[in-house]
C-alpha cells in the first residue's frame, strides 16, 4: 500500500459511547433524544462534510399515537466522486427493556451503549478522520439513522422506520452499496455473516471478511448465521442498494437495562473501526 491508512482512535470512540449515554435514553420523543440530536448536528457540522443533510420526519408513534419526530443525518464526503459507499448506524435507543431478566423493568428505556451508541461512535470517529484525511477517488456517506428500535416482537413494520423514511428521499448520487454497524462493542466479539447480508451483497461480504482476516481479525467468522431484520435489510428492500450488516447479535445485555458502557470494549471498537478505515482508504487508493 502506497497510501497510509489513518489511525482509528478506539479510545476516543469509547469516549463517544460514554458521551451518548450521558444524555440518557435516546428513544424518539425523549429529552435525551432531542438533546443528542442537537449535539450530533453540531458535531457533524464541525467536521466539515461537503454536504450535511438533516432529514426531519413527522411520524405517529406506533404504540401510543403520539406525534413525534425522527431525525436522520447524512454527512457526505468528496461529492465530486461518482463511486460512493455508505456506512450507517442507528443512533436511537430502545424505549422498553423487554428482554430484561426483571419483568418490572420491561417498560423502562434502555441506555443503549452497545445497541445504538457503538455504531454511532465509530461513525463519529470516521467523520473526524474523513475531515482531516481527504479522499481522492471515492465518496463516503455516513448515515446516522433514527427510529430503528421502536418495534415490538414480531412486528417488523415498526422497526427501521428511519431507514424506510430515508429511502423515500434518497439523495443523488446513490452509493454503490452500504455497510451497517450495529452492536459492535461487545467485550467478547463474534461477527459471523448475517444471512440477509450474504443474500443482498455476497461480493461485499467476501471483500470485508477477507480484509478482516488479512488484518488478523478472526472475530469475523466465515459461518453464516440467522437473518436479522436490521437497517441494512430495510435499506435494500426499499431502495435496491446492496447492504450488509456487521453485527454481534450474541450480546447478553441486548434490550436490557444492563446495556451500559462498562459492557463495551475499546478493543472491539478498534477491530471494527480500523477495519472500516482500512476498507475506505484502500478502496480510495485502488479506485481510479
């Protein structure tokens, strides 16, 4: 490689998890949601994307009929490039801890350190890197998506609402493909190939997992696991853009009150963040 790949600061990424959780639960309609929305807007503006699009969506809450707003943020770098890739993560958190071991907690909101904050934290560091290390040949879009985790068991239409809304107003030019980061900070990471990812973009799965192994990240396992309806699935179904999910679904604190920063690891953030950084800047070097 002739081009130096920028350093991914996983400690800073972990600090961004803590920062998000300091706002409290960030489910749509909550004060934490509103406050972090403002913080994220200022953060992205400060990191000088070529274009920052803030989508404001008025929706009716699927379970209480309240009128609420969702906010998607799209930070676009190197708008001169026709070849574009998109990385995405949901920044909202779950309103109910329906998987908590204590039934009395089931109606309480989760903090979402891993499920929400971890993917967002990696994208935040990548925004800083892209601002300081200009791309030459490709464009990168960072999509911070809202309203991923509003659904209840078996009601898929109420999940990934923000991504579905985003697909109604796709900006031009579209990315060639997308990579979704979700629950990427577990202390005991395992990243098997999620089944929808393999169906939707097998070429991208092969490229990412091969690069992970080249870098020594064998936490990226080559076995195919069960399909997960996540933002990558909603994106492909509603836009046709091929998308994959990097997700560690074997997380014991999923949808519980125990999903807190102490359950997250900078080492895991380093694996995923550095992999994404390597992928972006190698692709920029190879594309002419």
